């Protein structure tokens, strides 16, 4: 039987049989590939391309398995200022730059508040575990944590931030058998705007975002992607793409090449919602 998440959406291409991968547990993954400072390399591809890549990855990578799950559901809420300061840092390619989010791991019902900081090609992550009921909220503890990290990194007082964008997707996580490289494969990607007059939900269809996280610029996956002539892509932030497709920003030039790639694979479906969906860890 194909492995799947209980929250995984049905799709004619997305019922993957992942039995040819050898599993790795979460504790083993943390022991072999636990690094919060890393070099990230992203790729945009179609689900058909992913189906061709998976057997090659299975020869060199383990797959994360928790209980009977090999596909997991993620619920993220991104925070930003009223004028979308963090978004425009990315759009204008400002260095260093930052992203702030609340993340819920749906199957395990765990929530973390996270800050990602990128400088000199290195991504650093700061996070703490929070109560699942606080997911998506700027609580007092979240404000204190953000303030402390921001002042340390930026040497100035933090701005006021609020929930701006929600992203939901399914993820497969791979870990290399002999190195510290980790790969995340995201699909069934949806974004929902949380500000503005019109609430927009964007479904990215057959688009897959594959990301290599490694201590080296070229991890083992680089050779596999090179063989299939799949080049790395910039401007692949799901948060930023959600902002651009929802028309929350007046500039998205930096993301246009990625948006063109996405639209060649699958034209995003944009839906207007009458009201905001409730934000919480779905299992709570």
C-alpha cells in the first residue's frame, strides 16, 4: 500500500508508493542531520519529474517515517509588518533578510515559533516549541522570543508584526545515507492571505518545491538534479509566492522567473473566500 498522510489530499499523480525507500526514524534523523545553520538550494519541478527522481533518491537517501506515515502535513502562518517588510526584503534581495512563522506539524500536533535568518548564503533557524493552541498567534512569549532574536541579529528594536499568510502542504523528508544532506519535497501547496480586503486562496496544482539543506553548496542531490537537467531556482519562498499571487504587494519582479516556471507546470487556481478559515493545529 502507498504511504500517505491522513491529511494528504487525493490527486491522480500524488498517491506515491514509497516502499522502495529504507526508513529512518525522527530520532535517527535528528542524530544524523541536525543542523540549524545550513546552505539551502531549491528546485521547482513537476510531479511527473518527481516520479522519475524518487527511484534514484531511494538508492542514496533514507525516508523519514513516523508511525506509518511517510508523507506529512504542514500548516504554517507567516508573520510580517503592516507594510510587508520581510516580504520586500526578499523581493528586493536585501541581505541579510528574515522570515518569521508559526509552524504546526499536523500528524504529531506539535507547534513551533520559528525565525529564519539568511546572510552570506547561510540560513540560520531559531525556534522554540509552543502550545499547539497558540499556533498562528503572536502571543506574549512569541513577541518576547522575536524581540530577543531580532535585537541580537539586527541590533535595533523589533517592528510590530502580525499573521499575514498561511501555507499548507504535504512534505516528504529524505536524509542522505552517508552525509548530512537533508531534502524536503513539498507538494499540494496552498496559500491563504490573512490580511487585505479580499481573502485569496491559491492552489499551486502539480508544482513541487524540492529543497536541499546541506552544510555544503553542492550536496549529493546536486548530481542527481544535474543528470535530469533541473537547475536550481531562486525566489521559491512559499510565503512570498503567496503574497505575490494574492496581490498583497505592489512589486514582485524578483519572483517572476519562478512564477513563470510554476505557470508552465500548472496554472495556480486563485479563489476568493468570504471569511478567514480558523487557524489552529488541525488535530487540536
